[in-house]
C-alpha cells in the first residue's frame, strides 16, 4: 500500500479474472483514473506440474481497475514456494515419503511488493490399485504485521477434505479471512482479504489446483500470486 494514494478516491468496481479463459471487468467510475478499486475477486486454475516442477500465475490490478494477467509460468520448483509451504507440509512429512506431494501458495502483495496475506497448502496422497489409499491437505496462513502491534490479522480459517482413506479422488479446500487495521486505515473497516484454495488429488497421481481471492478494497498496483508444485 502506498501512503500517497488516498483511500478517499473510491470507485465502484466489480471484476473477475479467469486464467485460461476470458478476463471480464465492469466498472462505474466516479474518477476517470481511479486509484482505489472496490469489490475485487480474482480466480485462477492450474494443472499440477510434474514432480520437481512448479506452475504459477500472477494478476496485477491495473490503472483502470482491470486485471492485468501475466502468462502462466512453468519451471523448476523454487526455494521460495517450498519455504512458504514448509510449515503446512511438516504435519504430513512422514506420510509422504513414498507417495505423492503437492504444495500450493495463494498470496496478495501490495504495490510496494510487500506480501500482505497468504494461504498455503501441502497435500499428500498414496495410491494403489486405482484408488487413493490415504490422502489429506494441511493449510497454514501468513500475514504482515506493523511494528506497533497493527497491520493485518487472521480473523478466520478452515479447511476440510471430502475423503481421506480408500478414495476414488480427494477434494480438499482451505479458506482464510484477513482484516487490516493500521496506519493506512485506523478504523479497521476498509480492507479485508479472503483467500480460497482448492486441490483435487487423483488416483493416477495427478492433481489440479484452483485459487480465489476476494478483496473488499484494493489499490492499483496490488498483485495476486498463486501456484503449485
């Protein structure tokens, strides 16, 4: 967030970004060049990469409050993504030594490249005879605090798996809601980031990742980063 940007210049905006599909945005602008956008939701879906590989996407809020999509990136699994999901994966390490593993990240950054909020998942599953013998996903959350006991805070979180043993597939979901109260808004009523992560684990060892983030208010230049490995 940039202190030079005034939260008083608010436009009523509704937008949805779909990776792999069409980007759609509608807006009624009180300012022809708004700096603050209201009611933003972004969505992305990714196929899980091969072991040792990572796939990721990024969407930035542009000057007209429309999403600016960066092409989906493929490459080797990064130390950064592995580090951010380490805590989530620690609970399932012993169960994944001979099975399949998948880590995901769903993060919101401000225009100064500071990570504000993040939701991370670590999945593990074992397969035999065309079934998932055991499978589960663990979720963790991280958020940015300010030095004077202010900033972002986690207000709610939950996660669930629809099946954990002898499954045709496992569908897991995790949710986290974050609120902000600090130098950019002392009331605590302006900012709210809600992250959603969905993982589908399959008996053939493949998987898919889907992510959503809902932002009560956002500034131009904020960017959403997500991926799995």
